[in-house]
C-alpha cells in the first residue's frame, strides 16, 4: 500500500507515472474522482477512450449508464467515489495484464484505506476478480455481498456489458437495488469464499 494522508497526497505520489508500459500509450492518467468520505466506492477495470481523453473515470457511455443507475438509488456522482483497478487505458481497451494490476495495486489499496467506504462495489468481472484475489464468474456472484479484507464487497455487472445486452441491464439494475439495501443495513456480511493459493491478490 502507498502511505498518504490524503487522496491529493496519494495522487502526488503517483506523479507522472511511468511504472508500467501503459504510460507509453495513455493520454491522461485517470486517478479517480468523487467524495473522499463516500460510503460507497466503485472500482471499474480501466479507463476507456473517453476517460483517457478527459482524465476522469466513467465519463463515456458506460459512465452515463452508471450515472443513471446511481440516480435510480437516489445517489449522485458527488456522493460516491469512482476509480479503476488500473489508472491508465490499456491499448485497444484490452484487459489489464497481471503485472499492470500489480503495479497499480498499491494506489488502489491506498485509495481504499483513505476513503474507508462502507461498501466497495466492483464494476465487472475484472475488478471483482482482482478485489477477491481469484478468478470469479460474475454471472454467479453479482449483486451479492462478501466480506473481504475488512470491507463489504458487492460485485456487479459492468455497465458496458449492460449496454450490450438488455437482459444484463435488468440484472444490473437489480444489483443496484441490492446495493442500496446493503447500504441501509448494519448486519455483518458473510465472509468471501476462500481464495486459491496461486490466485492474483491485490492486498
Ligand atoms: N470502463 C471502466 O472499467 N472504467 C472506466 O473508467 C470507463 C469504462
């Protein structure tokens, strides 16, 4: 983890990052944005084209759907914090490589430690797999809550997947309804299933 007293300090530590080769093809580094005291923190996969151009997370079509989903549960972008597993756009929007995830990991861990959200909501299979330290099937675990590393984790479908398939959009809307109810309750969630030894871990 990167020790910092504030998100601003953590961002300064990241600097003009050249820790991995994604720095060579990115236009703008996308650190994250939102409320530093957010109760819910969203973690996506990686910046896409619009995010790479603007330096902000989820500002393209998937981001517009995310705004809509947030509004549906009475939240606005300003209420939550949004970031990604890796802070730079992979070429052609490919999945981030394990080394890229590992290199960026301390910054995501640092963001989580500073924000201390009540819920971490992983947007999509990649983010959920990284946070849970294992390959997961998002179709099996979406919308459920898991205790992991001291946080309540709620993996959901990626909004981009919902844009491609109306049936997935319906499931994602229900995931957000679940998320709202988890935010309102106090009881501790069940522990995450055991990770297997060779699985990639963020923490
Ligand atoms: N998809 C992501 O996973 N993250 C973004 O910021 C945008 C699209």
